C-alpha cells in the first residue's frame, strides 16, 4: 500500500469536511443567520447612524464574525461526534498534525466564505464611509481569521474530549485570542475611517499567526490522541 | 514513618516562620511605613497589592514551567505542581484585582480603567480560571493532565504578546517602583515595608503551593491504590 503524504492527508480531511458542509450547509446557514442577527441587534443597541461606524465599526464587524466563527469551530469536531468517527480519525495512519491541519483548512475556508457573504451586508447596513480601504480590511480578515481558525481548531479538538464542549470552547479561545482580536479590531477601524496607522497591528497579527500556528502544530499530539 | 504533623517536621517550622513574617509585615504596613503625602492612608493598600501580584506571577510561572516539564517528561509530580501553581496564582490574582480598584477609586476617581496592566491582569484571571474549568470538565485519567499542560503552554506563550499589544493600546497604571527608571523609587521606610511584605507574601505563596502539591500527589496515590484494589478484587 502506498503511504499518503502529510499534505495529501490534510487535503483529504479538508475536502471531506468541506464536502459535508456543502451538502448540509448546516454551519454556513446557522452562522450566517447568527452573525446577521448580531449586526441587527447592534444597530438597535447603539443608535445606528454613520457615526457609529466611524466610532466602533471595527469592533462591531468582528464581534459578529467572532460569534459566527465560534459556531463553525464548535461544529468542526461536533461532526466527528457521531458513529465514533473521531476514533476513526485517530487510528488512521496519519500524523495528528496533518489531521489538525486539514480540519483547520476547512474551518478557515468556511469562516472566510461567511465573511465574504456578510461584509457587503455590513457595508450597506452601517453605511461605511466612501474612503474605507476595503483592500486593507480584506487583508486584516485573512490574517485575523487565520488566528481564530488556528487556535479555534486546536481548542475545538481539546474540547472534543470534555463534557460541556460548546461552553468550554469560547472560554478557552477568547482569552488566548485577546491580542489577535485587539489587532483585528484596531486595524479594521483604521481602514474604515482612514485615520491612524494599521501597520503595527498587521505585524502583530502576522507574528501571532506564526507563533500559534507553530505551537498548535507542535502540540497536535497532545489534543488528538486516544487513551 | 514520616509524620507531617510532628513538630520535628521541617515544614512546620517553615509555616511558623511564614506566620511570623506575616505579623512583622503587618506592623510595617500599618504602622512602620510613613503615611504617603498626597494619597494618605489608602496608599498602604500598595503593600498588599504589589506583593500579591509578585506572588501571583511567581505561582503562574511555576505553572508554566511545570506544564512544559509535563509535556516533555509526563511526570505526575509536574502535573501536581502545575495544578498547585494555577490555583494559588489565581487566588493571588483575585487579591490583586480586588485591592486595585479599592485604591483606584479615591486616587484615580474611577474603579477601573482599561489600561495595559489592568486589562492583562483581568485577561490572565480569565485564562487561569478557564484552565481550572478545563481540568474540572475533563474526565480523570491520563487525558486530563495532558490537555491542561497543552493549554498552559498556550497561555504562557500568549501572555507576553498580550502585554505588548495592550501596551500599544493604552497605559495609565503607575510605573514600577522596583527596577523602574531613575525617577522611580520609594521613601526608605516604605521600601522596607514593601520588601518585608513581598517576602511574607512569597512565603505564603510557597507554603500554599507546597501544601496543594502534596495534596495532589496524595490524591494521585490514593487513586492508584483504589484501582489496584479493584483489580485485586476482580481477579
């Protein structure tokens, strides 16, 4: 039998997760609706006008995305809960890091897809100013979502072994993600209003992505291993 | 057989010395140190706030080191030390977070500001609380220490980045009085009170970590014995 390479295994896991998602559309529908609701509630909670976007647009956008990402990341390992599919994955002749990488790629793609759907809606609902730099916002989203998906996949795998999985995931993910969330919000705010410098925040995001991706890669055996 | 309750046990003398140190520091904090000129008596909370922070950081560093050691060696002792460090560290962080606002209200005029150190301390409190919750929710066995250690290493990597990022954001907290810049510093008698208090709090932290560590090791041994008994009964 031919040995499968690490990347091929990761690609296979990712393709499988994406196929399940495309067939059921469970995560995308639930997340999309959830994020949309958060945005609408925000507009009720704070008087919604153009000045709100200027003051808090970055935070608003990311809180909505963050909640949606939590739903997606929880689902990443919820999919494995039935029919001992997690055990199946773990006894497959593949390194844990490759499985985790595949899971990560699928979650990253799903969350990015959702963001692509919701960003135009955000622009319309909150009347983003004309001078907003969408190129910068997209780069911030690519980097920030990477941070959320990398850490989130790791913690989602960790929580898959515990009781109260859905409760625990935000408890673990949110505190560790504070620097990334701060950077995403600040950079997005700079790009939305055109005031200030975003470079520092983007550098912070890149550094954060590198450090935590390497760490999750190195510690993959710790969270995905049968007794 | 070694008895822990006996007066001859070295830990008894360490605990007694710690208690003595605490009483001495109480005198220094309340009477020995002069009253601060502008802030008045409320400044004395500083002798509890800063040493608690030092004790919390030391205990959490122990947690990080022990967790890393567990990942490398899988030793139950390292796991016991990690639990002890996280629990005691969280307790001291709680003292920091309570004494801070009590001081800030009269001096800054507000209970809380989202300044770098305050935000980081609160973030750390949430992190280590979630660490203990994870331990609670993981089924006992070899999985629990492994997940906990993996999480603790993530936290340890996160805290410096956290601090840096929040510093860029905003800063209002008074600058350090120990090893600070040339302008920092304290009146000599205030410094004496602070150092004695620091020593007392670090000693209390050490005693608590030691007790908790012993307890955790005993718990592990008890669980192993129970398992053996069950196996013997079955065969």
